[in-house]
C-alpha cells in the first residue's frame, strides 16, 4: 500500500525508471533541457531538505529542480512527516514529487559455488519516496538564501580556486573550448571572448568535468570521437555535472550543445530507461570530485558525512537491479 503523505516508501510495482525517463524525454523532445531552467543567476540554488539543510543528489536534483522551478523557485523539500514533526502543514490537495534512493538488500547468492564461504550478496534496490516543496507547506519559515559569508564557494573566485587546486593544465587562446584526453589539457578562449566572467568560469568547469574522466581520476570512457554515441553520452554527463556545479557555485550553466546531442539523448533514454539514472549518478560523482577542490565547500561535505542520503548505493553500477 502506498503512503504518499507519510514519506514512507511506495510498495507498488510502478516502473519508476520508465516514469522518470518519460518525463525527461518529453522535455527534450519539446526542445528544452529541463535541468537548466532553475539555475540562472539569482536563483535560490540546489534542492535541499527543508529540515536538515542537506542537499539532494543525482537524479533527485533533476526531479526536484524541475518542481522547484515550476512552483516559483523555493529549493526546499521534505516529506509529509518531516513537515508535520516541525509543526508545518502540507496544504490539502498538494501533489508531492517522487524521489529515489538506492538501498542495499542482503540476499542469498544462488549463483555462488556450493562450497563458497560467502553465499550472501548485497543487491541494490530502488526505493521511491514522496516529498513536498516549501511553497506547498503552510507554516514553514520564509526561505532566505545563504550569502557569501555562509557560502564562500559562491564568490567570483570559486572557479579559479577549484581549477588551481585541481592542478589541471589549462591553456588560454584560440576560439574553441575543449578537453584533450590524449594530451590531458583544457583549452579555453580568452576571458574577453565570453559575455561575462561567470560564463568563462562555467565553461572552464564544464571542460574540467570532461578532464575528471581521465583514467587517473574518475576513469570514464573518453575514447568517443566528436559526433559519436560515446561522445554524446559523455557530453550528457558533463552537461548534468555543469548543472550540479553551477547550482552550488551560483554560476550559469547554459553550455551550448549541438542540437544533435539533444536528439541523441532523447533517443538513448527511450532505448534504455536506466540511462538517465546512470548519467545523473556519474554527473554527481563529477561534481563532488571537482567541488572537493574548494576547501570551504569540502569542509561542509565532511560535516555532512553521516547524512543518510550519502549512504545510498550509487546508481552507476546498480541500475541493473530490479526496482523495489
């Protein structure tokens, strides 16, 4: 039985992978990239839990961001029970947003040899929960975005700090922005080629997202040539990482993409309903990897190490498991 308002897991057999994929594909086929909309200069920022202040991750960032944008921009979400425990009230008739976490379930490994010492394996299971936006809740305090004293990683120099501490080789010149996997360097046009310092920083971090995929770092497949399927898949991950990073640093994330990429992404997601979960999980790893080069932000992540969301099983290697 589903308990939408309690925040407890759904127990039905809905195909959550397909529902999420259909939602994103519909937006792509309409000509928009739904993950871009919430993050423009001055927007409230990344989705966070209203009661813990902790950020959401991976696919949940995309889903909650779309809801936040549609409802006016409040980035806060929580379950019905979390709201009730604080004395807040979800308004009657409000529809929540479904979010997902991966949890480990221990099961007997029937494929193990009879004399194997370990016949138990951990199987990742997708769990779905319902949360509500701050704008749907009566009694919740007004949202006040953190200033740069509270969030120093939103100061203009944040991108420079990240790139410097990463020790990535960055070359300035020419009229193209790219990362060279074979020579391991980032090429950027001069800052004057961009319409703002923020746009230059966002582009630099987008290329740094590709840089993170080298075998000595996060070890993704960077062998795809421009225009290939592999290249488009990597571009989707860098695109989403730019959104995640831009939301944290308060940078624009409108990185131009060839229209063929958007068409390919829609086709790929239709073909594989788990791909958007994998891409979002990869993008989260990229964002976490790069943001960790900012000392002030890294310190906040250390403080949040015990966050229950951080204990969720990553989606990249687990998406073959059946949804709960």
